[in-house]
């Protein structure tokens, strides 16, 4: 079966696209799927840092598009999981180097060898972001419970429905999922943060997962480890649940209630 | 609740404010996103035509596409409140002349239509 192309997109920057792309890709690989995660953020490469392979980058996405390197020279195999590959992008070129026909050729080559192709989109709605979402079969809309993020997500959902390859060719529409990140049940209880139901109602797309605001996310990026490898952390577990739902399993949403920190935990301050 | 609001006035439910603001702004943005591309051009053309006959500002002419069920309706609204009619000559040529106020015909008691009996 040829690979499914999944884009993580948001419109707004800083909501957790790269963190989520790394976590979802690693989660799919942990479940036994051959998975590649591609950085579409040409010029602002960061996926390599989040995946912890920044010192192993030799060739990149743009080199392969331009025919200067072969795909298997540019793909970096993850050291923690044999099913997981990282496809870094160029740090020196600009977004115009992402030619649509070149991207299509590279994706087609990968489709035969992988189960899932995860595209980490840049922020914005310019060429880079449009190219990242263009070939998607599935879109995960990464959203923070905050007004500007929700508004930008709505805009991106509109773009997926009109400018993607599936929309332009009158195919079945892109399957769209909501991934709510940096959710703080404590602040929702105080009436300071949009609740899950509010965001779901406003965007009216199905909910794939809710990732609680968690110290483990920063710890994971500090060390270049996708947060699902820290499977004791709430965020890691929430991402693994989201991956299970993506694979069609039923999982109850967790970490939606304010956490009761035990006396012991508050002493040592670990979440 | 009232006492709490009085004691902590800034502690209101800001999430509800966020939700309501989002609903309103997204309703507007979705409507304009779904509108056909030709609407701004159509609005400009209509304005040019109407301007030949009536003094009108850009914001007095509205073009919208409404949907109900499976029918779409092109809706054109022109406000004429306080507008002045220009002298009718050959279209655009008249537009350059000074407009005259709308002439309201005064009733002339001596000329009734044949079917109205003079009172």
C-alpha cells in the first residue's frame, strides 16, 4: 500500500507544529510503521534539532529536488527506532527552492517505501506552507486554545478545502483533524482559556488529541528526543493516544482535568 | 458571584469573551471567503453605472451572495437615502455636471387625471 501523506499545519507560528510532527512520526514508527518526517521550513530548519540529528545532516530536501543528491543519501535513519527516518531541509536556501513538481517527484519516490510521510509545514500561508499541504491526504491542524491560533487554523482549513491537490482535482477532500496543544486544564477551569468544546465548536473538525501543557516538551526539545520516547510524561502519552486514534483506534481523551500534585511531587517539582 | 465580582473585578471569564469574539470574526471571514471572486469587480462596475445617474458613495452599494438550502441568490442593495439625482443626459457625460436636488413634484390642483374627481 502506498504511503499516506500527513501534513502538520497551523497558519500561526510557535504553536507546536515541529514538536507535534516529531512526536506523531516517532509514535507511528513505534507502532511498527515505516515513517519519514520531512521538514518543509526551508531556511528555518529545526526538525533536525528536535529529532536530535542536527550533526548528521549532509544532504537535504532541496539537494534531492535539484538532483544534486539521491534520496537515500539525504534520508537520516533514526538511532532509536529502525522504522523512523528524518528528511532535513536546507538552512541556506529560501522557500522558492521548493518547486512543486520536484516535491511531487520526491514524494512519489518515497510513497513506495514508506507507510507514512509526515510533512512539517512552515508557519504562514505563503509558498512554503502551501507546498507542504498541497499533496496531503490527511491534515493535522495544530492549534493552541487562544484566539489568534484558532483564527489562523480556520484560515488554513479553508485553504486545504480550496487549494490542495485533492481540492483542485475534485478528489475526496483532505481528511482534517484537530490537535489541540498547550492545553492547560487549570486555566480552563478558571475561565482563562478556551475549552476543548469551544475550539471544536468554532472550527467544527474532529478532535484527534489534546496535548497538555507540560514541562516534558521543553525537556524533550532540549535533548533532541521526540516527546513520545518520554512515555511517562503526560504529553508523551497524549501524543501516543493521538497516534492510536490516527490508526483508527478508540482512545478516551486524557489529561483534561487539573492535575492533583501530590505533596511529594510538588516538593521535587517534576511534571 | 456579585460579591466576588465586586472584590475581584478583573477576574471575569475571559475565555467566554474570546469564544464570542472568535465566533463573530470567523462568521464574517468565512462569508467573504466563500464569496465568488467577481464580487468586488461587479460592485465597482455597478457603482460606475449608478454614479452616472445618482450621487452615491462606494459604501452605499452592497453586493452579496446569500445561500439558503441549495439556492444561491445575488443580492444588490443600493442606498438612495439623501442621494441626489443627476440631470439625465447621455449617461457618463452628465456625470461631470453639477448634480441637482431631487425634484419633488408639487401637486397641481388644476390637473387631475381623468379618473379622479375633483374634490
